[in-house]
DNA sequence: GAGCACTGC
């Protein structure tokens, strides 16, 4: 079959012969991934050595190898093979080797000159995966030193290859047209886009309209996550006839059976509501209509706070186009974008490369291990900001992987041998000392796998799981290890796994990874002799040695609130095994945003620890009293907040829309201190600003800059660490109201599930549930307005206000005295209220 | 609705 890519074969081979570096720009569907290696083979270029074709995903490496082998009438693993983690289908005959990027990066550690390799092809480079970026930079470095004969071919689907071409210069660029069908794109109007309509309702409406106009083919709807998918499916159920349509969810946490249902053929038209999995990883045949919410949950790592954030963000043009392309694979299609054209113009052109938003510690350790001595001179395609690299080195040196000159230590060398994050590498080194290498091989594999225990399961499943697992020494990790052992004892039987809510496929994967880690440990000559299984206490000590900066203590008994070394606050995951522990270590910290704009910091994979273990493991941190560590770290947080942005006005303005909530508190503190001005404005900043103003008005004796130690910690309390979620703001608004109406001194209003504590006039305290607190407010409003039923209180999206809905769900105008309560607490609300709610008579 | 995208060694 003749493919578009064949038209450039002669040009490509000539350029390949004459130059060392080459860019091939060709869209998806042009056949470049399968044909380019074959062209090189036919032209005899592989006689001198193999070509490595890099893929960002395992499934692509496997499928491409299979496809190319069959096109060349070769057995898989002969001339054509593939290699992914724990799967190697290659032989000494192999000349075309499809591998995932991480495999090559790892190979560079043990074989820095890549002997026997004549060329590296980078496929899908536009996706800008961290491994891809690093491998390319490392490959260039190799080509410039020991291997001038090595050829580098970079293939990308995007048109914009100028920056890449500069980076690779001298380098030729060859372009090829693809064979794609046109897709008709439409946007929704400004008014609809700015309305408060929920995204799932907009989507359901669009789907219902589109399927009547376009009467064939399937529909693919993109949503940011499982929650939104559920809502969309519910909304669609009211609009589509189930005789004609089958509505199906698709996201990675579904079982494989449910995933297959979305991909399999079907007697009806399918409406598939999916996350980003359908953007690159999975392809659904015969999709004619794409409905795109324009949102995605994007993970970022915030090195200054050491946590991952997962918030809903607007997708870039590149991503929107990729989603759109899913409608034009078999014939012309259409794409409905649920945002306005004006919004579209303001969106980013491309996604931010992974290297800019991920934890760099592991990458830097790998680079050091492949022989990069001077990281300052390392030629990144796009260099991450210096502070991120610094933060990575802080972690590496805390783990003992680098010395003060930033050079690899022998411990660091050992950590780098493991295909793991250096935190887990450090855990393995500790396992060597404590004699629990097999247990930690499993612990690392389990911790890395995530998702071993399914999150959304029935209560009956939870009960069975709990009776199987026991108390697990207050450790989520040990719980997961036990769950895995149970699954293995039952041969990873699907039925058994389902009964206790284990992802069977993940459990098998964990076995392979655990074996791999164990074999690396063996190779490294670790202590493998055990007379008895390791004590769970020792296992947790090893975990702690990889996470010395993630020690948490509970703030009180009634709630799940927690403070971490470094001062960060958050909540212990409510299902955690460490829920009865006062002190624990958290392997995973996520800051999660919801569709409504709330943000919560959740600590996962926690294990109870004892104070003495800290002294045993980190004697140096405890030389002058037990609390020093906390205080030192707190000081560092304050310095960051008030020093880091001091001279960076310009950068602040430009970055204001990006990752806004990370910077917002810090910005607000600076604005109040007169250290920064903001040109752009939006409601998130306003919220934080309001809070800082509130804090400083409550404590006028403190200046925001030049703090003494006391006020520093006060500011941490008020501005930086507490009240991260909007729920806290709401709480602050509720408290004065209750006080004024009932004469009750409110001590605190705590998280939703726990009771709210109030102090009564007679000096006793009482508890009411948070929901009851809302009910009290609601009843009071009913009384004030003389309503025939209590109104509903809703939390506003970015504003610390309550929207008041009448029983018929229409919004209500506030009376002056009620409004005054809000505005006294938060002056900015006044502006927001004015004119926002139409007067509505509904008594 | 208090809670979670996707990869990869």
C-alpha cells in the first residue's frame, strides 16, 4: 500500500546520508512510524548497526514492531524486535528495535557510547515527554563527543519545528503531507460560555443536537475526569434514546472489561465519554463527532512545597487539535468545542513540556549516572528554570545521592542502578542495612504502581478487604503489600481480585516490577539473606528513610487535619490505615482541584511512625531538641514567600494565568506588603488577597515584611499554610454570623464530616455537625425573610460567599442587614453582589 | 458532590 510518506523517500534518504541530524515533520496517519525504519533497512543503512526507534508508550512500541515485522515478512524478534519494561523481544539479529524512551535512557547508564547503534529515531517528539527530551539531549551530547557517526532523526507531528531545528542545527527538515479528512470545527458563543451552565449539561445538549444532524458514526466526548464523565452520562441519559445509542464511560481506572466495551463494535451508535486516554493512547474506530469540554486534569509538581497538584486546566491548541483529529480518521467529521472562539485565541499554543512541570530528581540522578558531569553545561532543548534544578539537588543531597559539589556519591550510584525514583532507591539502600530487601522490592513496586486497590468500591468490598488485611500496623503501604500477597496466593484470580477490590492487571504488573527490582538488588550484591520475614516496623523505617521530609503530625483528634515538616498542611486520606496515628510518614501528597474550584491537599500512602525512629534514622536533625526540625523548615518557607518574588515583577505578571493558585497566596502577601503590583486581576488572586488583608488587619502590630520570629509564624499561619481551601473561607464567613445571631462563641468550624464545636453562653461546649450549621443558617434566613420553606445554601465558585436559592431553586436578593454580614467579613464581596442577583419575588 | 488525568525505567 502506498502511503503519503513514500513521496519523500528519496529526499529523506539523501538527507540521512549527508547529515547527522534530521527532522521529519509529518502528521499522524502518514505512516512515518512504520515506514521510516524500513526505508533505512532497504537502503542498506542498517548494515553498520541497528536503528533504535523510540516510542513514548509501551503499547505503541509493541504494535509497531509487530506491524513492521509482518510487513517485512520477518518473525517478531528477528530483524525487527521491541523492548519495553520486563519484555524483550529482540535477538542478536535485530536491526530495527522499537523501545520506549526510558529503556534507552537506562541503557545509556551501562552503555554510554551505544555501541552497535547506528541511528536513533525519536517518534512523537512533539509530545515532549520528559524521557524523550532527556534522551535527545543526551544523544546529541554523545554525537558531539564519542559517536560523531551516530544519526539522529526526530519525527514530530506539529508544524512548528523552528525551535527544534535551531536546537539540532545543522540539521535538515523534511515535510510530508498526511492523509486526513477535514473536520468541521465550531465553538459555542460567548454568552453560553460565560453562563454558569455545568460542562456536562453543555456537553449533553451538544451531543443531542449533533446526533440528529449527523446520523452516522460514533460520538466521542472529552471530559477532564471520572466525576465529570459520570455527570455527563447522567445528563445524556435524559436526552438520548437507549434503543439507538449506547453511552459508555472510558478512563484508565476502569476495569479492562469496561474499557473494551468502549472500544468494541456495537449494534447501536456509541457515545463514549472519555478522559485524555482517548486523546493519544486508545483509538476508537469510526468516530464522526467529537465534543470537547476543553478541559483536562494536569499534574504538576510543585518543588517548593514538595507536592503534586492535580487541577483542571484549559487544554492547549495542540491538544484540542489532537482531540479534533479523532473525528477525521475514517471520513470527514465535526468537532464541537464547548468554549468560545475568544477563549480559544487566549489559550496556549502547546502543552507545557513534562520537563517543566515534573519532579526532576530522578532525571538528574540518571543524567549524572550516564556520565554527565557538569549539569550547568548540559544542553537541554528547553532548560527548566534554575530553581527547579536546585530543588532536585536539595532532595538528592538529602537522600545522600550527591555531595556538596553536586557530584554523584557511591550511594547515589547505587540508587541510580534501580529503575526507580531516588526516594525509592534510598529505601532500597536502607533495606540492605535492615535486611528487608524482598519486602522493600515489593513495597517500591506497589508504591510506584498506584491504583492497586480500587478507589471506588462497594461497602461490602471494603468490609471483605478490611477483614482480609487487618490493621496493617497503621500503614497503607503494608496494607497494599498484604492485598497483593492475597492476590498472588489466589493466582491473581479475577473473581478474587474483584471481591476485595484489587486491580488484577496492576497486581501482575507489580509482580514483574518487584522481581525486577529484586534482581537489580541481587546484582548490586545487596544483603539477601533472611532467617525470617522482616519486621513490619523495619519496613516502615526503610520507607521513612526515603521520605525524611514527609513526616506529618495530626493537628487534632477530631479531624483528619495534618501538619507536615516544612509547615504544609493538609488532610489525611479518609480511608487511610494511619487514621489513628498521631505521627506518620506520607509517600504521596496531592493537591486536588474540583470542578467547582475548591482545592484540597490530601496525604496518601501513609504509615504510622514513632518519634524514636526519627532519632534513630536521622540523629543529626535531633541534636538540639526535638522540635528544631519543624522550626527550621518553617523559616525556610517564610523566606521563600517573601524573598523569592521580591525582584520579579515582570515574571509575575506574565505567569499570572499559569498555575495561579500556587502563586496566589504568595503574590497576595507581596501586594499587601507593597512589594509587587498586579496588572492582571482575577477572582482567585482576589480571594487570597482578601485573606492576607484580613490577616494583617486583625494583627496590625505586625508588618508584612521584616518579621520577627513570632510574626513570621503568624504569617505562615494566616497566609501560607492554613486555609488553603475555599472551605476555610466559607468557615470564616459562617463564624461571625453564628456569633451575632445566637450569641454563641464559635471556636472553630471543622471539616464536613466532623462535628462543629461551639461554645455556649453558660461556658459549656456543644457540637453540631457542619451540615447542621448550614441548616441553622438556612433556618435563620427563612425566619428573617418570612419564607415558607428554608432556602438552600450553595458555595460560590471562587468567591467566599453563599448563594441563596429559594426552594424553587431561583436565586434570592439579600436584604441589607444580611448582606452587611458578608461584606463586613469580606469587603470585596459587596462588589460581587451588586447587581448579580436579580430581585425575585417568591414568597 | 468535600477527593484523584496520563505516561514510563
